[in-house]
């Protein structure tokens, strides 16, 4: 009987110890799932935590330390215009978080001013209460990782949720089925994202190179739109409608046109400078000189011979000068001058 009683007592002790250990493990597991989250100043100024809270992914309590609120107040009062505006925006974010019904927000009273700085105060609180830090500060993120403190980084979350391919990137994709329109074809990426390719209905069942045009994020998931790099059905239809042996019309180049114009201008200038056959100048008919008596001829012995020379008349032909035709009276006057 004694041995039986001892065995029962041992069994009861083993079961009791097992229940205690299991309860501790369950408590620790539930505690990890609901870690207190201490919010940094940078997250409140950024404002994207509002969208995360509205989506329902924040299940733990958000603790906003009083020192963080004090830092926002200090920046709103004493900083420059830009920082003052951002700090006031951070205070508005705190008010919006408190008004959300699906998020539990508490102001953690840790003092009005952190002597070691707000970042060190957040690290200290996270270690003391086994919590996590929500921040987008790069340096604070690195320090928390070194000290094995969980970090919720909004930038890393946005980077993870962004689309794998951006507009302008090119990949090879297999088109498996038709789209909603007759000219569309549909393919899928490795993660299951549907890609709609425009004007690619003739390439269904083939692997083609596509270029992404735009992306669409909906409640049902992501969707990408793309086009074929080498040209789709529209380009092939245009090529089919064009004649295969269309005559090529070669237009003169700009240099050739200039050379021809220069030749034409030179030919016009040469034609203007070419001598024109002289025409008889229009000489006004002068009255014949009366016969001079003998005395008049003797008085004109001192007249210079230059006056007896024929005068030059400027004709109208291209500005050239020609000698006037000599008359019988001119030759008679020359003979009289020689005799004197």
C-alpha cells in the first residue's frame, strides 16, 4: 500500500509540473504575440501609421511615450517653419490614432523630458517591458537590431508590399489565356500576379518579351499591364496592309538643294554681268555749225585741242561708255586746227 501511494503521489506531482510548464510556455507565446509597441517621433511625423492601423494589422497596444509628445511640442514651438509644420502634423496623428476604435493607444508617462535623448529612452523602455519599437529612423533601427530589440519599420513594410516590377522593366513571360478584350492576352508572374498584355492575342501559348506599362493595386490583389517589345498585333496588321514592294521615293538632301540653289544664283549673276552688244547711242541731233569767217578762225588759235576731241556719251546699256560717231564737221575742224 505504501508503494502504491508513493506512485500515485509521484504521478500527481508529474502532472502538476507538466501543467505549470505548459501554462508558462503558453503565456510566453501569447506575450510575444501581443508585444507592447513603443512609437517613435519619426513615425508620427511620417503619418503612414494611420493607414497601417486602419487596415487592422496592429493588434498590440501602441504606447506613445510622454517624452515623444514633449519632443513634438518642443519642435512645434521652437523649430523653423518646416519642422514646426511637421511637428504639428505629428501631434494631429496622435489625436487621430486615439480616435480609432480598432486600435488601442495609450500615452506612456515616462517623464516630460528624456535626459539621455528620446532614442535611448525608447530602447530602455523596450528592454524593460519586453516590447518592440516602431520607427523609420535608420540609425535607431540599427542600434535596436544590435541590442536584439524587435523593430517595426514602416519603410521596410512599404518596400515589401511594393510591386515586384516597375513600369519600363522588361521580362520574358508565357501568355496562357485570353483577356477580357479580344486583343488582350494574360500571363502570370511567379508570385501569381496577373499580367495583361495589350495586342497580344496572336501570341497566346508563346513566351514573349514584354515591357510593363503600369500597375494596379486593388482589394482583390495586384494587376500589371504590359505590351510586347517587338510589336503586337497592331504593328503586324499595319505591316500587312502596306505594299511589300512599294517604290522608295528618295527626297533630295538638304545639302543637294543648297548646291542647286547656289548654282542657279551664280548663273543669274553671270548672265547679268555678260557684255551686251553695243547699240548706237541716242545722239541728239545738233544744228549744223554755220561757216565761220576767216577772222573768227584766227581768233581761236589759242583754244586747246581738248575741246576738239569728241565728247563721250553715257548710253543706257549696262552703264558702259561708247565714243560718239564722228561727223564730217568734226574732221574739218581738226584740219583747220593743224594748219594754224
